[in-house]
């Protein structure tokens, strides 16, 4: 899957507090690996495999071989939106 770096960061910033840890716990990986997936570059505490960034507009194009973290993040965002809407009713 290809996505712009800007879009990847936008998704990360939509995550509610504690989501990075929730994703890490669900997937049994280090929280830093989740942060690295979304653009952090601290690899000593968490590796990211299957991600390649090519220069281009909007921060470049990120090619993701495995979208498991992204899919889970989008699921959490949607869940959070539903919960917010329900609390407003």
C-alpha cells in the first residue's frame, strides 16, 4: 500500500491518547515500533520492517508492505468517533 507521509502522520495525530500502547499491546510489539511506523526514527527500542519512503510531495510516498498497524489505528479512530457521537446524544 502506498500513502503519503503527511497522511500517515495525520492518521497518527487523530489517535486518542493511549492508542500507541493499545496497538503495541494488541500486536505484542514495542510501543516504539508503532511510533516508528508513523514516522518516528528511534530504532534502538523498536524496529520497523517493510516500510520504504520515496521523496515526493506531502513528505514523500510511504510504501507499506504490512498494513496491520495502520488498519488497527483506523479502527481505533472510527471507534473513538462513534463513542464521541454517542456521548453527545
